[in-house]
């Protein structure tokens, strides 16, 4: 079930009836929605911290749906986009997908197609946000380490043994052990698996096994 607090569907269409119909459909499925009559109005309301997805008509007064995709990317707003249109053609669909659209729906569209597209967008957004959280965690954890400790950690996470790390950095294996112990203490890790998790996030230890 969608979490309205974490995921908002931003609906952009110059046709008020389409905006209202999509908002009602999605609200009934527990999606939070926000509606806009133009791409320019949406851009004024979003920033890089926004989470959710965009459903945008391709032909609107002013900025088109394709131009909106490009504007979002240029502003660092990585929300997934679903394009809708009453004038579908192969060239337009290709342009939308080249701009990384999740889906391309022709009007009149049916409810299952809209819901499937939004669910696909929600999954893409979940992956993006998870990756962002892992990066924030990594930067926060690395911030407590000295430069040498970060160098040792990076090599250990790559799978190098203490002796290999020592050779790479031009220090003794004993010094590597000391740095490793300090790193594990600062990050609260009891073993290499927990060390990797502290730096890269849950699930990454499987790839290191």
C-alpha cells in the first residue's frame, strides 16, 4: 500500500477533468496527489528533495511534457515521470522514453494501466531513495574517520587482506590491524560484514560473501 506521506503523485494536465479523474482514482488507492494546470506551476512547487512521481500530459500550453522531463533533470529533480497523451505516435513515445519516462499512456486510458504505471514509478522511486539514504549513511560514517582510516577501510571493503592493504599503503600489517580496530570501534562493527553494512547499507554484505 502506498504511503501518502512519503510518495506524492504530481498530476500535470491543462484539462481539469483529467486532473480530477486521476486524483480521485489514485486517492482511492491511498496515493497522495497534487494537481497542476501547467508544467511551469509544477516546477515552481518542486525541489531536489521532493519524493514521488509525475504524471504529465505531453501537449500543454507553454512547456510540453517532454520539455518538463528535461527541465526536471536539469534542476536535479529525479522524480520518475509517466507521460500521458491524446495524440500518441511512435516518435513522441520514443522521445519520452529517451528522457527516461516510466511509461507512455494514450488517452483515454484505463484505470489498471494508470495504476500499473504509478506502481512502477513508486518502485523506481523507492530504489532511488534507498540509494540516497545509503549514500548519506556512508558519508556520515566516513566523516568520523581519519584520512588513513578511510584508506584502510576502502581497501578492506574491496576484499583485500591485511597484508595486501599494508603493501598497497606502504605500512606494516600491524599498523593495518590498529587502523582496522579503530575503524570498527568508531563504526560500531564487530566484523567485516558489519563494517560493510555500516558503510554501504543493508544487503551489500551478500555481494561481499
